C-alpha cells in the first residue's frame, strides 16, 4: 500500500474557558497538560486516542492527555 498526500498539513490551536485557570495552574510546557482536563480525539484510521502533537524549531513532541470528552470528528 502506498500513501499519497491529498491535502496540506493543518495546525490546531488549544483553548480554554476563562474560569478554568481560576482553579488550576497554567501549563508552562506541553507535558503539564497531563494534569488538565483536555479534549481528546479518536480517529478511526489511527487505531485509538490520538496523542497531542507539538512542534517548535523542528523538535517534535507527542503528549497523551486525559479528559472528560472525546470526539470522533476533527471539525
């Protein structure tokens, strides 16, 4: 099987409710997100919960987060 790109890469942005950090410490690095209630996504082509991906100056990091909500739709 050969994979062929059918579209460009896309970027996602994290967000939060204004009152969320009134009772939680703000994360200083991506690894701190494991202490927070995050939204996960389950992709049928991935085979499970997708790890959050971060990139800075070509250094890549994947973080597995927990949360009370999971989506099966990127939109």
